[in-house]
C-alpha cells in the first residue's frame, strides 16, 4: 500500500514538471523501467533512490517527509 502511494505521488510530481519516465530516471540515476515500476506500485525504491528521485523532482520538505516516513 505504501509503495502505491509513493508511486502515485512521484508520477504526479513528474507530470507537473513535464518529465518523461526516462528523463526522470536519467536525472535520478536509474532506468526508465525502474521509475515506471515505482509509479505503478510494482517496486518500492530504496531510501537512497527515493531521495535521488525527490531531488530530481525538486520536491519540497513536506512531500519528502510524507514519502520518507
């Protein structure tokens, strides 16, 4: 359940920034398919990867705290 909430939030933020999954993956240092799996709830990222994704998306502190808890 947690991974699905994270994935939906990441996908929404990516859409707001008009980034493709491939572009976000490149910015975060992972494959496009990794982003797709995270967004669909099929995969739960490590804390390190989640932080890199949030950095790439320019997520604010409130979003970070909500997704890292």
